[in-house]
C-alpha cells in the first residue's frame, strides 16, 4: 500500500518525524504506526543520508516483491515534490534486480515467501531498507540481520501494526521497550504526526476504516483480530447493480478458487474508465461477474474436463452490460495454485495458460479490506433484468467472513475456512494483479 500521494507534499517535518530523524543512528531502526502518518517519508530521508556513508558491503532494498519496492520506495524517492533535486539521483526500473541511489548500486530483493532468504546467502550487507517488515518472512529477516556484519551496518524498516503476537513485536519491539535489546530503536507514528495532511483528509481516512482496521491502520495499535474480517462491509455502499456498471478500461483478470466437494468460484476483475466532472480519470476496481459451481447444491460432481468446459463457456460469454464494452476479455487467467490437474486441463483442452495465484492470505485480506473501505472496489450485484450476472457468491460470503477465535487466542490472524470460496477467488485476483491495478488506484499505507 503506497504511502505517498498528492495529499502528502509538505516540506515540513513534524515533531515525531524530526525526532526519529535525529535519533535513528543505531544498528536497527524501525518506524512503525498508522497509515499516512509520515513514517515512510522520514525513513526514506534517513536512508538517503545513510547511503552516503555505507561502507564494507552492499546496499539492499527489501520489500514483499520488487514491484512493491518500486511503488513504496523508489517511486517516492524519484518524486521531486518530495525529495527535490535528490530525486534526479535515484534511478530504478520496476522489477529490475538493481537500482542507483546517489551514485551507489542498490540491490532490490523480493521476499514474498520463506524460501526467499536464500537470495541473501553470500551477501555482506552494509545498509538495508525494509519496506513493511511485518509482511517479510521471519526467516528472511533473521538471515538479513546475520548478513549485516560490517562495522556501522544499519537497517531502516517501516511497518503498519499487526497482531500483538507477531514475531516482530514479540521478539524485537517489546524488547526495545523494556531496554532488553541493544542496538535497536523504534518510533511510533499516529495519523496526526503527519503535518502534510489536511484535517479533511484525516477525517476521511478515519471514516473509511472500522473495527480491527481502524485500530491498526488509523490508531496504529497492535491489536488482535476478532469478529468480522470485513466489518466495514455495507451492501448499500460496496455493491452496484450489474446493469449500472460503468465503462471498463480493461478486464484485468479472471481468478478462480478450485473445489471438488467444495464450490469452485471465479471472479472477473475490471478497472473502470470513469472520469469526474472536470474530465479527470477516477478509476475504480469492480468485480463484474462470477462463475460458481457448487457440487453439493447442484447435486452433481464434475470432472476437471466438465468443470473446465463449463468455466470456458461462461468465460467466453459477455460479462458487461450492453451499454458498456461487451467484447472485453480478461487479460490474465489466475488459478488456485493447488489446482494442478485443472490447470493442465485448461491448457491442453482449451489452450489457456494460467497464472498461479498469489496465496498470501493475510496480505490479500489487507488489500481487500483497504480497497473496500476506501470505496476503490465495488462488487456487481444481480438485478431483476439480469439475475444470473454479478457476484452473488462474494456478496453473500463477505458479511459472514470472520476471524477464527481459536487462532486469535494463539496470536495468529486467521479467518475461519467456511463459505469463503468467492472471497478467495476475489482475493487471488486483487493480490496477483496488484502491480497492474496500482497504476490506477492509490491506497493509503
């Protein structure tokens, strides 16, 4: 979730930003707290200062993926309104393994799973910047600390809060607070710590989130998950009649959650071509249509061949109202990574090459929650004129999707795996195509 947009262009740092800038001189420096609280900007400024003095090893920028590194780290650094003439001294192409910062080579690493720590082996790290530490695997982070062997090596990391039992908080942040961890400092940021934000914008952010997400993203609290996952869900606000769908710029993907005894569900994700009264683009994401086969409900269990046939018949049908573009087709077909036999059937019989879904559950839930809360994602609902269009499965499942209290008691954020098939299909779509729709949609972080 990008931490910078047009609301954040002040060249004045707030007291907490100034304090963290002065004091972040130790080995590991963590900037944590609410979204839009100014933590990313000041951490990047501190990183730039450290680049000039890094010696004895390589400089690395680490994020969940290289695309998120571009979005959250390099894009702000290359923005003159944020970093003035220094922006011209930062160069990075999205997805590239290296960039240039103030004349120094910077290695850019994605750390989306536990196996990613292998890419660190052999490196000696003099300086590291870690975007969103809580979404980095613990094994990767531990390996990184072990690679920071040169004298004066430093790490600067940012994060929004997570579960109070998250490894970063329990093993590190709590020990900083009690004075039991040498060479570490952390600074907590709240929304009001950012002087670049107007009161109107802050009130807007506060109104968009409720429950768990309000406590974490607005108040910056490390609190346990409980109750409804999407407690902000309101069918009146977050759905649109299928007949009223706006014109789409493109259909980004169709993403499928595969089931045999459980339902199979697939949703089409589109980005709109909407403009405001001044002719400015105001794109939003839409789940425009849904395929669903429930063998128990329909009392018919399909083979992979039969399921793929029905799926392709649906996919080749129209998914948008006649008043909009009816000939658009999804650019990507995204499939549950566990559905190996179904992916083979799609490829061999129908010539469809699919992409494995990004199945990072918690990260995907964060994205969906942020998109829904901000009004950046709407779900098409069936109408009397078109009862078989829209996404009734997603709409039915969203209010009943709840955190598992047994897992919460263990300190783990995990939803109950019941009636979540359309939700999983939708989550696959927004998470796997994030690097595409982020070109149009800005989210707070």
